C-alpha cells in the first residue's frame, strides 16, 4: 500500500471533522464516510464520497480510517464495537485518531489494533473548523515514523504543519499541553485587561496595543473579541477545556511531575468560566 493510492474512511463529521473530510474528498482521495446523524452527511451529497452503513463497512472499504469524534468513549465505541472499525479494517490498515483523548486510550487501542495487524497513529489537531477549511490545521502525530509518513499526504489535505512528536500517545500529550497553556493564557489575558480597566486604561485600546507587543497571544485576541469577557469562550469551549486541563493534571500526577504556574493559571481561567475541574 503506497501513500498515493490510500482509500480513506472518515468518522466524525462535526464542525471540525466535516471540513477535514471535505478537504480529503476535494484532494481526490477515494473516501468513505459514516455518521450517526444523517444531517452531517448532507454537505457531501454530489461529491465523490461514498457512505457506509457501519464503521466496519467503512473500514472494509478503507486503508486509512480517520476518527474525529468528541471523546474517549466515542473513540472506543467506533473502533471496538461489534460493528466497529477493528471488525472491518484489513491487516496493514492504519487508524488515525484526531480526537483529543487520554494518551493511554490511544496506547491501549494501538495494542489492541496491533493484535489484528492494524496500526494506530494518534493525530489530534488544533485550529478549529476555519483552519480545517483553509488547510492549515496543526496536526500533532504520535506513532511509528513509517505510519505517520504513510498518513502525511492525507493529513496534508487539511493540515500544515504536521509535526511527528514521537511514539503513540505523544501527539495527545502535545495537544493537551497546548490546551493547558491556552487556558492559562485566557486567565492572564482577561485579568490583565481587567487590571487595565481598574487603572483607567480602556480595555479595547489596551488589547489593541498588547496584540502588537511582546504580550500578544491567541488567547488575548479571543478575550478581546469577546469584549474582555470569558463568557463567550466559556459557552462553546469551557467544558472541553475543563476536560483537557483535568487530563493533563491527572497525567502529571501519575508521572510525579509538578505542573507549576501553568496549571494554577488554567484553573483560574476555568473558575472564571464557571467550569472548575
């Protein structure tokens, strides 16, 4: 199996996965889709994509299966259920887990897949739907070099850069640390703007200044676009950030590693968003 003739299956056609799958289809890869909700398949009507009746059927038509569902339980279900991906994917097939989950989930599933002659790459992404549509998602991959290299042409349809972090699980660790730092930066950005307001500095103008200075950050831009409040971010990302910060805290505790100030700041952001862990 060469990278140029990979048949791709995609599961998880949400706000981020949908644009990713569309980029795969538009890049010319033979693509099969499966979804619980028929509505998520509607944007693919009239494209070259095929639709499978189950994850196992999708896997039988694929060499690489990309999974972009919400959580660990969802990944487990689509891979290991009686009609799941592992029931249909042939020996030599590859699974790419784009979901953000516990690294141990990926390691355990990789071991289970290996028993069936299947390889697994963990490849969480960052950037959201707009980045996927533009082909500039950050892809953090963990797995064997040869497996990541095989996936690269498909990943490149929606991702740039694609960074191989190390063995299976390392992509998830990188993504979780990214999200931990984003949460911490939300806390420092929002409190800096609040302090500016208390010191009679207009927060909108302060945000404009800092965004061009050494204190600039993606989190500052998100806080500023929300009028200096974390309410909008809390509404659409608070729960996910709580999950990811909690995962990092658990992983660090298990490893005997001290997270330090970054975790304290992230916890402050979660508390401010009313999503404490």
